[in-house]
């Protein structure tokens, strides 16, 4: 329900569903990841990082997976230098995650690392040729900036 809610732009409801999931299942990493995502797309970034870090603590054997969910709010916070290594590690194990590639492109573009951004855009188009950037954030300005960064890097 949490994911459906934020995809349908019911951000407050998504956060409430994520919190409910965690309350009922405090040892389930998927609940913390659902909550982290809902918090991040709702621009509650520090809380999103904390939820993702909790999932990492509960399941340290899959840190590379959870790093994406820490990197996502980092990109929104402008902490690009911290997000890039997390995204790169995530992508070494999960190379088909188009959202991780798109965040990597945004981070590189925002840092002025245009050649790295273009290389990441080419890899995204190679691995996920049908990927379409949506508008997963509550803030329209964020969605516009991300779309512009992706276009600037050559993502079609």
C-alpha cells in the first residue's frame, strides 16, 4: 500500500502506511525500505536516511542493496559526493536498477561531471531501453530538475 500511495501521489498516506508496516513488523527490512522510499519522495530526507540505515542494520548482508535507499535522499539533499559511491556499489550488484542510474546521472550532472553523466545515461539506455522517467517526488521543482539533468546528460 505504501508504494501504491506514493505512486498515486498520496504522499502523506504513503508515509502513514510505511509507519504502520514498521509498527506491525519492526524486524522486516522491506517495511523500512517502503518507509524510507515514502519519506524520501515526500522530502522528509533525514528520516528517509534513518529508515534505510535501519534496514541496513537489520540485514547487513545486503548493504549493497540498501545503499540505493540511502543515496536517494542524499541526492535530494545535494550530498552528491556521498551518494555517488553508494550508487556505484549498488549498481555493481544490481546493474539493472534504472532509478539508481538516474540518480547517478543527476549527481554527476549537478557536480558538472558531464562526461560521467553521459556515460551513465548511455549505460541506462543500454540496460533499460524502455525506461521512462516519471515524477516520483512530491516537489514539482525536484522532478523538473531531475528531468533536465537527465536530458542534459543525453537520456532520451
